[in-house]
């Protein structure tokens, strides 16, 4: 982290707003009846366990990058950002300092019960499925693909949204039709693929491969569809440096993969509580998040 960078924020403590929930990374507060305050903390989860060591500045990267992508995709689908200044949502100046740069005031919407996952490359659980069945979420892929190969076309492989402590479950498109209805399911699929294609082309020109990503959507009372949560961040996506991509090898990434690798080597049994991270792992991970932001936006995160 650069000199003068803010200290890490592990958990918020806002007394002026009702706490709605704490997720793995985000603390969510009610702003009246129509809006929410979503605060991205510096917590980091790995293997579904929230680790005790925060990554300084991580939440600010997630927030700034999501806002960047919401703006770039606004012609395709509206984002959930509400037209309410932070000063109005959090009138207490001391509390505002706590969340400045890492909070979004958003519309209160009904989230769809599906995570919209798009894969442009074969890696992770998709690679395991392909090795076993030659397909991913029921989508047949060409024979002979190597680890981290680029797919002929991006594929839509949705999952259910699991309750806290549970794992998401990959589902096929027919299941999303049953959950959402055909018209909405097809719209979510089409939007997800288009957002991914547009973002992947933009990122590739800036030296980043977006191997895969997940989107979330929500509806207002009138049935208008919104893009919600976070968008195309190192937490919701797999970012690879384009110059280090080699099909057949597991590429380095701009996310918490460095932490995962350290945890795998540490002998931890992947059950809570997680171990404290050493300072060099924290510093390296924080810089990876900031580098992703710099490359994609062309700006420094102040």
C-alpha cells in the first residue's frame, strides 16, 4: 500500500442506520424504506471461510470498479445505484468517514434467485466438469480443450444462490426457466453474455483476460430489471494478466488466488477459523487488487 493509504476496515459500526445483514465481504444497512447502503469492507473469504486478516483497500477497489462498470453498461441495463448522496444517506460525519470510498447507496430491489455466470475460458469447476463429462452445466464443448483454453464462444452457466454457509449449485438453463419464467431467463442470459463480451474486449485491450465472471440481477416493483451487487471485480471474476496466459497452465491472477495458494501450502484444513495471513501475502494481494483497478480504469485509487 502506498504511504498515507487508509487503514484496513474489517467491520463497520454504523449506529445511525439499521443493520440489515453482514455478508462475507459486505455490510448492508437500510436507508429508509426504498434504499440500502452497501459497504464493501476489507474482509476476504477463501474456501467459504472469512479470514481474520483484512486486505487494506480491497473494499475501495471493489466499490470503485463496480461503479466504473455500472456506468459503462448503463446503455444495456440500469445499475442499482440510487440517486441519493452519501451525505444524505449517512448524515453523521464521523460515520461517513468510516465508509467513504467503499459505500454505494442503492435501490432496494428483489434479487433474482440465480447467479448469472459467464465463462470465456475453461478453468476451475468448469474444467473439472469438462474433464469428467466433456460438458459444463450440460453445454457440450469441443474435445481436446486444455486447462485455461479460450472457449469458441462464451457460455452461460448459471447457479442457484445458496444460503449462508452453503455452496452454490450449478444448474442448467431449463432450471433457470423454471425459477424465473422463460422471458426473464432468456433476458438475463442475453444480457450476461453481452456484458461479458463487451467487458472482455475492453479488458483484453488493457492487458487483462476476464476468464469468467458472475452477475446478479434484481427487479423493482414495476418489474424493471437491474444489474445489482458488484460487477466485474477481482472478487466476482477471474482476471488474468494477458501476457502470462498459457493454455495448459493455471495462469496467475489479479485476485485472492495468491491467498488461496498460500492457504493450500499452509496445511490449513479449510475449516473455520482461518489462519492469520503473513504481512507479505497481505501486501501482495492488496497490490494485485489495485493493479487490476489501474489497468482497467487508467486511474490510481486515491
